[in-house]
C-alpha cells in the first residue's frame, strides 16, 4: 500500500520549459541579442539536459553548471555575450516564476488528502521553495527534499537514503521504499533513481508519446490528472 508520494517540481508541477522560452525571449530583448525563436530553445534543451545528466552522475557541481551553461549555449548559437551575466538574469527571474503544469494543483489537492506528500527536486533550496509558495503549492507538502539542502542529487542512493531517514524519524518508523512512489518527468533522475531504490515510479510524459521500453517507469501518464486512476 502506498503511503508516501514524492513529486518532482520542474516540468512536473511547474513548467520549466515555458519559463525558459519566455526568459530567453525577454533576455534577448533586454540585452540586444537578436530575435528569439524556438529553434534556440532546442539548443538550450540539448545543452542543458546534457549538463544535468553530468550533474546527476556526479561529474560536475551545480555551481559549475551555472558558470558554463549559457556560455556553451551562446557558443552554439553564435552569440557573443557573457553567459555568466545571462545566468544571473535567468536565475533571478526563475526565483519568482511559477507557472503550474495543467492539472497540477487539482492533483495535489487529491493526493494530499490520501498520502504524505514530499518534494523531490534537484536545484537550489530557496529558489524551489519560493516557486512553490508563489504557485500556492507549498501548503500541500510535509517534507521538502531538495538537492542543495540534502547534499546529494537524484538519482543517487544518498539522496533517497536521506529522504527515508527523515521520514522514519518523523514517525513513519517502518516505512519501506515499496510503500512510496515517485512522480516526475525525468527517466534518468526520477525513474531510474526511484526504481533502483525499490520505489514505485510514474513517468509524466507531458502530453507526449514514448513507445520505447522503459523498465524503470512502472506507470506512464500523458496528463497529470491521469495519476488519479493509479493512486
């Protein structure tokens, strides 16, 4: 029986992709970098996803990612601008940006009446907490497991060790991984991490079709509210 539900934030509860597009459009106009188009977002996504996978494998730190991310993106786009300065603009705006994914608030209302809800996110603690407050989602959660505060990233075992230690110390003494489920959009971070730890897993496809075999994703949903049929 499921007792605890872990939820990712970016591109699960809150639209990170939507934020990136609007931030690039606004930033390019602000700094005179030319006109933004969605082909540029594809470049961002490719480079950013590659860096986050390195982060998940422990091959670089979040601080390093922030130093190099936009310099690499601008190099790929043939834009001559200070990537570190753009990173500051990008992160400052992200701190207060909270556009919910469709159905996210309704899903949290449903789940919070039935399970203990926990945030499970890679990123800066204060930023992620503030975004949940802006979106009025903070109130649904009992625990906030965010990598910068945990000291480890999803999908590492250390991240989930910390989560379960805190849950057991909070009164769920005999909680087992199989009594929990993690919901997220990342195969490498959320699904692989949860599956290897013995948790149930649910991949949020964000409206897309993925036909390839994904053993780590026990459930797949195209819409967040489809999760109500699982839990």
